[in-house]
C-alpha cells in the first residue's frame, strides 16, 4: 500500500474512533444522570419512610 493511501485509511479509522468515543461519552453521561435521579429519589423515599 502506498503512503498516501495508508495515511487516508489511518485518518478514516481515527475519525471512526473519535465518533465512537463521543457516543460512548454521551451514553455514560446519560447513565450518570439517571443514577443521580435514582439516588435522589431513594434518599427522599428513605426520609419519608422513617
């Protein structure tokens, strides 16, 4: 494979990895938000139950 083609393939792979990493970050942030809401509700539920 010539150098220009290798470079183009490398750029494409890097782009795909960046996109996948961004999607993963969004998923993790969404999960963190849901956990926070659950924790808050459970603390309120504990307080009301006592």
